[in-house]
C-alpha cells in the first residue's frame, strides 16, 4: 500500500515568518562551528518550518526538522493545537521520511497547566499534579504516555478526516509503548527560547565567531550577513522544488565575500535608533480619532475606519523589521513631524478648532516633511520604508499612539 501524508508546507504565505529563517541561519552556523569541511543544507517550509541536513564527511547524514512558534504571551500545554499539530507532523515525517530524523519544537514562551477535556474524561484520565508537557520533557513516559496517546491519536484522526491522503493511523494505533518512546526520544522540546530580536543579537555573535569571519573584512557589517541570508531564504520559499528552497555552506561563503568586498554592501544603520529606544514615551491617552475630533469636531468619522486599517497594516510591517532599523526609521519620522507640529500646527489649535480639510492638509504636510527628511538622511543611512504611503501610515500610527498630536496638552 502506497502511503501519502498531508503536506504542511505553507510556502509563500509564511514569508513573514522571520523566526523560522533566523533559526535556519542559526542552525547552519551551529554546524559550521563543528567542522571545517561540513556539508549542510538548510530550508524553511520544507516538510516542517525548518529543515536541516548535515554531513561531516564521514558519510552519515543527520536530518533535523523543527517547528517554530513565536508568541508574545501564549504558553503551551500538551493539548494546545500547536503542540498537537507538531506531534502529528513529526509522526508523519518519522514514518514517511525515516526513523533516524530528529525533531525540535522551538518557542519563545513556556508551558502551562493542562485542562480537563471531554476526551480525557471519556477515557477516564485524571490529570496528574505536574504539567503533562513537563512530564514529557522529564521523560516520565510511564506517566505521560496514556495521556499523549489519547490526545494525539484523536487529533491524528481529525486531521485526516475527509482527506485524500492515507496517513499512518492504522500503523500508529498498533504502536507499542517502546515504539512511542523511541519516537519521543527523537524530539527536543525548546521552551522559553530567544524571540526574534534576541535571536538576531545572538546571531551577530555567531557571525563574528564563524571561521569565515577572518577570510574577508566584514567588521561592522555583521548585520548585513544576517540580512542577506534572511532575504535569500525568503526569496527561495517561492520555489516549489525543495532543492531550490535550500541554502548551503557555499551560500554563506558567497554572502561573506559579497559583503566583505562591498558587492552587496548597503548603507550603514542610522545610530539614532538608540535615541528612539531611550526616549520616554509621551503620555496622551487619546487615540487618533479623539486627537482629530478635539481639533476638528466636524471631521468625517468614516475616515477613522480607513485610518485603523492603515495603522494595523503598518504595525504588522514594522514588526517584521529588525528593531534597530525600525527604531531609526520611527525616530526620523517622529523628529520631522514633531518640528512641523510645533512650528506650524500647535499655534493654530491653541485657542480654536479648524475645518476638516485643514487636518488633511496638516497630514500631507507631515508626510512631505518626513519623506524629505528620510530622503536626506538616506544619503548616509538605510531605512526600511521610503514610499509616501508607508510614511503616511507610519505618521497615522505615531498619532494613534502617544507620540504625535495636533494640539499641545500640558
């Protein structure tokens, strides 16, 4: 019987998953630290979020698949969808691609207590005092296996219901405890790990310690190595052929040479990001709706929905930018707008309100000022956004948050 499994490759939809790409870069640097003649292939969204295959010249290949989850506050239990999805995916890979494969579950958050579910009640399983995920990480298989098999077999059935793929449910249902343990021993649970920003800082150190570092002069350009590899992985996610999705040691060498020889050298980072990070956030509890209504009571409220969408979109885009680049960009936009507000706007709103078109004119004035400001500083430094639309949406976000206002509040 020819088996088939569900494809979990998201492809182009996950191009924004920066954590995956940073983990892929970290893993290839980890392998480079082990040997001078190692062969490594790394890809994102191939079988799992991250795939790596390495060979140190002995003829034996090691394959590793990793599921990466980035959240601001969410913690995981064994019954969390993300954990169940990963375990089902790992089982499929284990049976379909080889029982030698190692797996990893990587997240910047921690674990949480399990909740009693109807499924557990149905199987008369009362939860132990310790978290099921902790028992799993402690390898207390005798205690955790009844719960794990109950939860994962149920989820496996649900994932394959109505699918054309055959899966391996009949095989898994016959698994002995020894086979389950063999499978679980292949998994490394990585909770409370670095988030994207922390991981990027760690990668800067890895670039400096890489054996390729002294082959060319890249001192001060470490960030560009990471960015170049990140963009290469992102670009390759568009390819359907798995081989074309992968980067290898030669890719890393090429980026070192390109940047070291200024072939791919970009303008340096504007150091004013430090000013943004250290700047005390002004207190103004009003959002953009209130700030506009306070200076122009007749302003068309239907525009606020449009502003909200634009603000949501630019916030998503800004989150994908390295925090130092983001800080420098926001600071330059802020300082240009703040000056115009002080020089031209606050005087008009001190004692009176204005008609709606005046507010629109102010916004366009701020966009022009900030765009010109970025263009001028852009002769020396690089910024993530330059278009008028992006700058306009950024200004709306700075107004919506506490940073900018059309009137001065004491």
